[in-house]
C-alpha cells in the first residue's frame, strides 16, 4: 500500500469521509496505522476495520486493473483508426524555377 499511497489517499478520503486528509497523509499507507486510526475514529472492532481496509484495497486493485484494460483498449482503437485512414494523396514535386542571369 505504501508505494502508491498518494494516489490512493484521494480515494481513501472519499471512501472514509470522516477522516481528515492530513491524517491520511501522516499514515503514509502503513496498514497497521490505517487500521488503528480507523478503529479510533469510527469506534469499531479491529477485525471489522481490517475487513474494511482489505475491501478498500481490493476495490483499488480492481480499479487499477480496469484502468489498465481501458488504456489497452484505447491504444488498440487508436492503432485501428490509424490503420483505417486513407493515405494522403501525394502531390507531385513543385517545379523549380530557373533564373536567368543578365550579363552586361
């Protein structure tokens, strides 16, 4: 959890609205600290908090997997669109103008 905590912190703020952003920043994704802070804030049993945190972790992982699939599909669609484009008509090269020199 610690590695991607900054990204997950925003989701956690939305998920556990009563917790302050500063508290989540101080936790830095440490599992036991998060469990302790949630237990203290909401007054629920340790096991129940762990279930909530584990469920949140699963939700984040599912979102990451969905985002990866979406990015892959968008990339494939972009390649498909590029392949289906008609090639641009090539114009003949412009004729060079020959300048005559005046002597004299």
